[in-house]
C-alpha cells in the first residue's frame, strides 16, 4: 500500500493505528527530488536525522555523486521508517550555493579567502602566544549539539588535556543542561531512564513544556497512532500555548509562564494527599521523602491556582489522571528547562515518578528530553561542562582514572572548580580574561540571549574568534578566522539520541570545495599544536572516525554510558542500539534503573548534587551522609516567582521557541525551499483579547520590546493564553534585505534581541521562556497575513483569517506500509 502525501500540509502524514502493548507498525517515508524514481538512485547510504533529538534512522539517496533524497529505515527501533518534514526536505541545504568552500581570515577588517595552511597557522600561533603570555585560561571552546561523538571526544581531549583549559562548553548549555542536571540531581548521574518504546505501553503520557508534535514529530506520529488504536493513552499537557499536543490532551493546563514549580508541587501535593504513592518503592529506592512531604504540605491546588492562573479543579483533574495511571510516561523540555527554576521544576517530574514507582518497566518512564541530535554525546564525551564518561570532577579517583585513559598527569586536567559554563565564558570574554574563543557548530550571534551584547563581545579586537561552520552565518561575519566544515552526509560518525540509541551516519557524498569534516580540523589542530602525553607520545592517538570511536570506547568502559559492545561495523545495516552496550548487555539496554538506582552511589556518581536555590555544589562528605547507599534523591523545591514580571511599561509576558518547519537559526531549513516557504518570516502570537485592546488585526506589523531591545514582526492572533506573547527564535539576519544585524535604519528580527542575560542557578541554562515585554502596533496589514504556519501551535484563532499552509506538488512524500520489523523487537511489555 502506498500513499502520496503533502507533508507540509499534513506534517504527520497518514495514520497507522495500533493497540496498546502491540508493536508500532512500520511505514517507510520516502522523498526524492525532481521526480527521480527509486530505481534510478545509485546508492542508499545509512544515516540518522540531524535536525532534532529523535534519532530517526534514514538512508540517503545518492545519484551522480549528489544527495537526491532520503527514506526512513523500517528496521530501526526509533522511527520504524517514518521521517518528519525537516528530515524529508532539510538535506537540500547541503547543496546551497552559499556554502563555505574555503577558509577565510580577517585582513584590514574584511574576511578574505585563504588556504587551510594559512588559516590554521593563524589559530596555532595565536594559541601558542596566549598559552605563553596568559596561560590556558585565556582560551575557550564553544561547541555544539550537532557534531558527531568522535568529534566531541577529540575536542574534549585536546581542550582538557592538550590546552588544559576549564573553558569548554556546548550550546547544549542552552538546550539540555537542565536535562543532564535533573538526572544528576536525582540519579547521581546523567543518562536517560526511559525509552521511546514506553509510548507503546503507557496508559498516561504527560508532556511538561514540550511541544512534541512540532519538535519530535515522529514520536508524535506514534502517539497519534496509539490514540486511534484500542486502549489509547490519556494525554496531560502543560503548556501555555495551544500546541497540537494541547489540542489532543485529556487535560490541558496552560499556566502563566515561569510557574512550573508551583504547578508541579500542587500536583505532587494531591498525589500524596490522596495516598496514591508507592510506599514500598519510596522506602527501597529513595531518600528525602519526608522533606518533600513537608515542603508540599501547603502547596494546595487552590494555592497554585492563584500563582499559575489555572483553575484548581483542573489541577485536581490532572493529579487524578497522573495519580491513577498504571503506566505513566512523562517528557520534559524547554517550557521547563529554559526558565528561572528549571532544575527545581524538572526534578519534580522525577519525584512524581519515584513516589508513584513509575520507573524502569515498559510504559513507566521519564524522558528528560534532549533537543539537538547529538547533545547526548556532547555531554558523554565531556565537551560540555562535564568530564568524559560522566566522571565526577569533585572525585579525585575519577580524575585519576581519566588521566590514566589519556596517559597524562591528573594535574593536567582542570578540576579545581566546576567547569566554565557558556554564559560565563562570554562574561570572561567581555571582561577580557578570555582572549580566544573557538566556536564550532553553533551560531551564538542569533541563539544567545541579549544579542546586542553578544555581537559587541564577538566584535571586540582583543578577542580572537574562530568560527567553524557550513555557511557565512551572523557569527562567522564577526570572526577572525572562518573554517569551512563538512556536515552530515559528507562525513562519517556516530551519534546518540534522547533515548540512548546510538546510530551511525555514513559519508554519502564529497563535501563542497575545500570544506573538511570537523574531526579532521580538530585532529589537524592537535597535530600542529603537538600535544603530548606524559611519556612524550602524541596525546591524540587516532586519525579517523573509526579509530576515534575505538578510543572513546576505552574512555567509556565501566561508566554508565559504556559503548564497549558497539563498533561502527556493528551499527551498520540494522537498527540503532541503546547504551550501555557491553559484554553483559550485548544487545543494549532498553531502560535504566529497573533493578535499582545503580549510579547514585557516592563512589560512582557523576555529581554530588547542588543546592536548588543557589546552585552551590554539595560536598562529598555531605552527600555521603545524605545518601550513603546511593538511592535516588527526592529533592523538594520552594516556588520562586520569575525574575522579571509584567508591569506598566512592559505589560505582557514574552516567551520564545520553535515551529515545526524550522531548525534553530535556519541555516539549513531556511535553505530548503518547502520548509522556508512554510514559514518564511518572523511573527508574533497574541490572544484575540490582547489584539483587540491594541486595535490590532491579523498581519499588522508590530513592535515587540523589552528592556534589552526590540524586533518587528507581523501579528498572528491565536488561542494562546491572554497576556502571553510568543515569538519564534529562528529568524536572524542572513536572509534579510539588509543582510546584517539591526542598526539605526534596519529593525531587529531575532527573538533574542529581547531576551535577558540570566540563567537557572543550578544548570546555568539561560531563560528564553520568560520576559516582560511591550507590544505596539506599527502599521496596518493592508490585506497581508503573518507568515505563521496554520498547521501548528500558531494556527489562527479564526481560521478564515489566514491561508492554509500547504507545500504543493514539491512537498509530496511517498508513504509505504511495512515491511514490519523482522526481529520482533520494539514491543517488550
Ligand atoms: N521543528 C523543530 N524541532 C526541533 C527544533 C527546532 O528548532 N525546530 N530544535 C530541537 C531542539 S535543539 C530542542 S531543544 C527541542 C525543543 O523542543 P520544545 O521544548 O518542544 O520546543 P520549544 O518551542 O522551545 O518549547 C516548548 C513549549 O514550551 C512552552 N512554554 C513556554 N513557557 C512555558 C512555561 O513556563 N511552562 C511550560 N510548561 N511551558 C512553557 C511553549 O509554549 C512551547 O510550546 O526541539 C528540537 N526539535
Ligand atoms: N530565544 C530563544 N533562543 C534559543 C532557544 C529558544 O527556545 N529561544 N533555544 C536554545 C536552544 S535549545 C538551542 S539548541 C540553541 C541552538 O542555537 P544554535 O546552535 O546557535 O543554532 P543552529 O542554527 O543550529 O546553529 C548551528 C550552526 O552549526 C552549523 N552546522 C551545522 N552542521 C554543522 C557541522 O556538521 N559542522 C559545523 N562545524 N557546523 C555545522 C549550522 O550551519 C549553524 O550555523 O538555541 C538556543 N536559543
Ligand atoms: Mo536545543
């Protein structure tokens, strides 16, 4: 059976309903360009999706040395053949005309083309000079959640043991540092407990600040399919916007932004009050229940109703659904993580699962979600503010063990204080102690908060900026050296999705011009810097993706993220595999913590935890006395109001986030015709009542302003909660008529002109979800509508006000039923 579907108009495609506890049927989604027939494809090359954290497995179609399309891999445990719109169309950006093909260096203020030798020499001579004059603390690396495992590991080794700097972090700081922290606070260690297969078994699925339908569309297809089968799950959605998830929810709570802790405390209060706790489980597996109970005592639904502006009865209703679930699956993402009490809120979801005994069995699991495709690897490999292999920087034995793996003196690896987080690195650059910043695979001139400040830091003469990217981004424009990178489809490597599934992504075509894989660039730098181990041998002993993977396996051995049972060869051909994978679990591990909270023991844990209000690290002795046997730590939190509340000058709350069709700063999706046409320009969402009070209508040009800055955007009136505005953060300046950042003559377009330099004290994740803002009418629409999609959370309040979002013939995708997975996996309950 085969269908042809416009996957811009119908992003989730056709339905394949299935019943609870049954395997999700396979369906293969295929998109080939220019009417190319499948038989005309020269080869299919294995890969996985790179535009979100789902890890959807796919094959890249190659014809005449070019990528001509993609198709889902039916054999894979994650997606059973399905692909989302970004994956179906996004690959076209690889062949964009404005790809960087040669290195650039700044000469007399302008970026000019050069050869690799010249560009690398500049970086190496500046590194040497800074090391000599100012020491390792003058050099920092800011990387990504979108490179490959082999690349992060190499970067971590050269930064930590080669340069010896504590300043290495990823844009994962903006993305999943709270996920990592919530897992560390609770289980002592990073590592996702749950599995996507839990969707097949759950009777209740709760999504906290997570617009799964738009941001992991394939797992949403799975939920939609279950909703149409026998014994469908009930959905609980906590989100102030009318997302597609909210529209299908049994209970939708739309709280005031920034009030998650109050809401969660009230939900927990009700579950404790009604006795829906699993006392034996709490006793056996956790510490801290008495403190939690004491904290929750006054957190009644009525109390939370005032703070969150949600009816108390609705909170009780949600608590009833969560409290009576027999297999509960929860997911948490940016509506929780990008707020002032991010970690405090995220751990309350863990609390919910532990006090109800909802962990480690099919259908009962927590997904503290990732966002980026390879964010998990940034964390595992220590390219964020952690040590590789989830080792504890406060534990001298862990540091010594890492030093043994690298054959360096433990003193070489900076561990005298917590590794520097990204926001702090920019502060050091602003203050002048950081003099070189090497940026790879991220575009901070659009994605960090308070952009006028970020631009001014990057533009400073005394800061030497290296930008390693595919395109001449807003960040590259400000760099001193620009390195052209090869990307997905042009290089080989592995990466791990949000449910610990490791996939291989093979090289399908040659990169354009002189662009090189990030791994080759880092290896070249290590060679030129001549980094040595303690015996005088080269520090970095590998030379290609496969040998880098083998080196990483040695570093991961015996740690929670043990990869020793995997290899590139093992990952080729079949399904991705969930870590840990080693000789005792050769097929991988579907769920963590079924048998106990194994990694929270004081000797093993990655972190002793932090104070949820101040973020101060707990000391080893304190942790040992609190949790000597290594159980899960139930952590209570008091609700604290957002740092910036609406007032006279800034009467609205402003939140920012995503739309289905674009990825981040649009360097890829803005260069894919179908995706770009689906959402070509920025907009602002407001409720009908708020629009009326400003006498504004669909499509009117508005100004959105905060104390940091402003932007212009066309109005979309939606069913968003009154008092709240939403602006997508995807739109920067590379495709504006002016082509550059705002100045006296051109207005702002990026959401981050308005966001605040502030972060969660525990995870250090910036607050992109709450600000106080003013909204002002600038110009009537004269018949124009906003460019917001109508298929998503930005659907108009009155559908007749805006034309339907459609992709037409160019967006037609083939959906083929089956073949079903022959190994019978994927349903294990
Ligand atoms: N289409 C698409 N998919 C993506 C990406 C993309 O750019 N585009 N990026 C990937 C990445 S890196 C990430 S991190 C993920 C992010 O995935 P999500 O977290 O699902 O996306 P966001 O739109 O950032 O935020 C989710 C929701 O938080 C809600 N929210 C705002 N404030 C609050 C609040 O105070 N409380 C609660 N409960 N909710 C609130 C917003 O209304 C929004 O619907 O998506 C990944 N997938
Ligand atoms: N206001 C607001 N701001 C936000 C958020 C929000 O919700 N609201 N969300 C935050 C989150 S969760 C995230 S993850 C960040 C994302 O923020 P960024 O990381 O800045 O976003 P991207 O556009 O994905 O930038 C990745 C860059 O890497 C390049 N690139 C892609 N592949 C490769 C490769 O293989 N090699 C190299 N060298 N480069 C490559 C791309 O061209 C692009 O320029 O934004 C954060 N900022
Ligand atoms: Mo993210």
